[in-house]
């Protein structure tokens, strides 16, 4: 929907080449570079560093060779109309779900507005009550700076007016909890403490998590799976696989393969909610939660995962994971997901209760694979054996996914993993 300008790498008057990086921007997902769309001379930049720019806006103008030719042939007494190429912030396929614009909804705030609020000691409760002049009532940089100016100058007329406009609609209890949790500290802390300011990405993650909880009524179901066949198969083929494909095969593509098969049977798990409509996504795009070196989390997306075989899934998983670790993800790499997988077992957790990645309706967590003694039922009777066991947990949006469907899907994934063909070819 919008991006924040982090840094201009070229200044007016500088020569630029086609596809040369002009500036760096930050979206709510990733930081990325914007290349020049033409070769010429940068004529002007229309936004400054830290400005928040809506998608599709013109941000710079570049004089091309055609402009020089037009100018040289024009009479000196006239003001020639110089053709100029315009560079814009381009739109990725990700679209933020519609946010409520009233105080008892969860309004979206740009990183710049949140940074100003933090630096000026404006709490989320106070921020919710500022009237917005942007699209859909969004609070702009101008709005919050005017609010700060009136507050500091002691001219509280406009401030009181903005507050009164919103006081007629009471806050819901759940939003009171949300705003209280995000308020800036106003008192000194006693004892030996260290105060760490959240970085931009952590603030965005925190907001997304709170928004998700207030958007979707979360229900989490649990099951376990005997993944012995899958573990033994991977141990047997991983060296040959790496030698042949020049890629290491992890458990992640095997999990994704099972999830995709089950989504085809239960397509509502790959959907979203738009008011009273259920939007079932025919393209199965699987997000995989990935930890960054900073400790933050990002969710790159494997597009059309149902069209990839195991080798293709492995290459996509490894490529996106490496790009995430090296801060090389592009905005389109994190957009369009329809279902998310998170491997909490990679950090040693047995299970987890994940938060839905909006606007999706479900997220699956796989826990650590552990050897445990379990009862095996056979035609000859029951016996106890050492097996590789794993817990699975799935949180889902109870507005459209009932317990029966959620549990049925989760158990279907577990059965896919348990019935893994240990004799399959690479």
C-alpha cells in the first residue's frame, strides 16, 4: 500500500543508467532498492528521506535523451515542454486487508508516524484519537506533526476537538488491551534494567501480531505423527540428493509437500475472509516462517507450490531461506501467501500455538522430531517400539474454519507424513 523512503543514492543533476539503483525503500515486509526506469539525468526528487509514499506515486523525474533533443531545438524565447520519465513506487501483489478507520478498529500507521509518536511520547491510545486526513482516515505525517505542535504550544483547541470527535464511540475491551500493551513507558523503571528500543521491523511484527489476534478468533488443534519412514528416507538419500542436485534436502519441503496435498482436499484452508465473503484461493502459495539473523521473523512465499515436485520445492525453500538470511528478499518474495508453515522444532520446541499470518486463515506449526517409545498395533498384537515422533499444531480462523474441519485437515497432514513412501526415488 505504501513505502517509506530510507535513502536517496542519487541527487538531482546526477547521471543515472537504466536499472541503476536510485533509492532504498522500506515496506511493511522488507527493505529493497528501487532501480531507475530510464537512462538520463535525475531532474528532481519529489519526496524526502523518511517520507511515506503511497503505491503508484511519482517519486522522481529523469531527463532522458529525448528531453535534451527537444530542448536544443526549441526557440530561446519559449519555455519548451521537456519530456521527463517518471519513476514511481511500484506495487507488489501483496495487499493489506482493509483496516477499520474508527478508534475501535485497528488503524494502520506508517513506520514514520509510529517513529514520530514514539519520539514524542505519544501513546497508542492518544494516537488512535488523532483525526486523520489521509485515505480512509489514515493519520499522515502532517496530522501528527500538527498535533505535536498544538500540544507543545499549549494550544489545545484542535487537540480537544480531535479527541471529542472520537469519544462518542467507546473502545471495546479487546482494543483497550491492545492499546495499553503498545503504550510508550511514561514512568521511570526501578532496579537494574536495560531499555531497548524496538527496531522498525520488530514494531511492525508486534503490530501485525496484535492485529491478527483482533481480526481472527484463534483456535488451535494438536496432533502427533510417526514420521519414522520420512526420517529414515531422508537419512538414506540426503548425500546422493546433494551430490545430484547441489542442494541440501531438509524436512521443510517434505512438510510443504504434505500440506499441499491436503489443501487440495480441503481448499477452505487456503482462503481469506472479506466481510461476509469467503475468498478461496486457487493458487496454493505456501509461506514459510524464517528467522533472520537479527532475531526478527519474515515469511517468504513459495508461489504455486502445488506445481513443484520435491526437487523444485527443495530449491525454492533453500533459495528463499538464503535470501532471507542475507537480506536479499524482494517485496514479491513475501507477498501472496495463502497458507503458512512454521517449524518451531528447529529451535527445539515440541509444539507451539502460532498466530495466523493475515489475511490467511490458518498456520501450521511442526515441532521437534524426537525418538519416543510408542505402542505399535499389528495383526500379531500390540508392541512397543522406538519411533521418530513429532507434534503438529494448527491455529485457524474460527470465523470460517470450525473445529471439525480444522482437526480433519490437521490429521490429514499427519497421515500424509506417516504414510510417507520410504522406497520413493529422489
